[in-house]
């Protein structure tokens, strides 16, 4: 197996330095919140009855994280839409946030155009592109941030800027104190997770080593369910391999029945449980019974616990851990974590159709 403690490995296989972008998560979160301080929304935005977040890929996961984080606090539903069409119910009492890293995502632009036609309350999160240009031309509230290598590397912006919009719309409390804690947790845990920390003291490197040649199946519950989805996406885009994610307790109503067969898959599966002490007590019980069922089939799951007291800190800490695991797995897979050649091909082909 390759030596993840060898600095030359990173220079050879991570030439665009995805490792630096991952390390910048606490910086991105702080910068995003700084941008929110000078941002405001018209008073009528405080009277919306639902929020729709339009986004794909890295922008979509920011919306999913935000929606899960505020689910117990926000008095109106927050729905994430990944596709070309706006839901039929969206109208003048709907806040529609177009979130697109490039500002050129065709699905987001299509649904956002429908939102403009229907007279929805509008806001935009982007680095530029057509979406930012529309916002500037139409006087739509815009949170613009600087590009940072790839949409998935901008998760701190896509999450915190959206939370800022919800806060400015009067839908959630100021998360500033929780963010301060989260940043401290990220900076502290990063000392263990960074490439400079030897494998013997680096849990992300060790977990990546366990995943070589295996199919990661990631479980999450409640506010950590979209973090499991984030891990799946990072294994796809960074490590260039298959991954699956499931949500607790739904997986207890179907996935558990399929643990046994087929044998070749069972023998190559690694189950990763993203856990929090803040999970509902019955969810805690379900985790334990699910572990029993997996062990009965010869599958020993790994548990990774969120750090910090607040939901935001635990969410971001597990995002950070998963990003590092995906980086190290990419190197072990012989892959450059930055390019997404298949997605680039897809876009070229779709442009030609």
C-alpha cells in the first residue's frame, strides 16, 4: 500500500492541491459569515410561507445541510430542488434561493427563470456567471463569493451563506455563536487529520486505508443524513469510486433485510455510521440494533462521532473528516482528487444535443 505519510505522494497525485482547499473549510465558513454581515433583505421577505433552494452538486448539498440543520427551528418548510422545474406551489409567498457555484448550472437557471415569472421572493448565491448577472440586472439580493477550485470545495460558502439568508429573512436565530464553536472544533480536529500528521495518529488516513477496494455504505440520521450524502459524493468525485448512502431510520424498514446477500458484495462492503449524541433516543437504540444485525452477517461497522456541542459543529466536523478520508482514498486509488472528467464529458455532450 502507498505511504500516505510521504510528502512526494501529495505533490505527484494532488497537483492542484485539493488538500489545501479541504483545510480551508473553517476559513471559508468564517469568510461566508463575514459576507452575511453586510447583506440585507427587503422586509417582505420576512413574510414568506416556504423556502425553495435551487441547486445541483456541491451547491445542492449545501442546501440539504442547511435544511436539515434548521428543521427543528425554522417555522416554514425548506425544500431543496435539484432539477429544471420549480414546484407548482411556489409563488409570491415563496422565497426561492438560486445557489450555483459557477452561476451557469442549467437546471438551476431553468427553475430560477420560472421563479421570476411567478413573482417569487428571490435571492442568489454564486461566484458569478449568468445567475449573478441576472441578480445584478434585476436588483435581486446577491451573495457573491470568490471561486475556490471546485463547487464541492466551497461547501463552507454554500452552507453558511444560505444560513445567512434564512437568518436575514427572520426564519432562524443568529448561528454566530455556534459557528464560532464549529470553527474552533474544525481547527482543533484538523491537527489530527492533515497530511502532515502520521497515519498512526491520523484517523482519516487509517479509515481510508480500510476502504481500499471496498464499497463504502454511509449511514446518517436526522441532521447528519445529508452529511452521509456528502461523504458519498466526495467518495465519487474525489476518490473516483462507487459509494452508497442511507438514512436512519428509513434504512431499518428496508436496507436491513438485504444485509445477507449476495455474498460477493457482503464481503466487500464497509459500513460507516455517522453518529451524534444529539440523535433522538430511539435513533440511538436503532443504531445499536442495526450494529447487531450487521455483525450477525459478518460486517463490522465503523462509527464516526461528530465533535462539539452544537449541531452545526457536529455537522461540519463530520463533513471535514469525510473530506479528508476522500482525499486519502483518492491517493490510494491512484486518482487525482480534483478533475471530474466524466462530468466535463457529460456537459460537453449535453451542450451538443
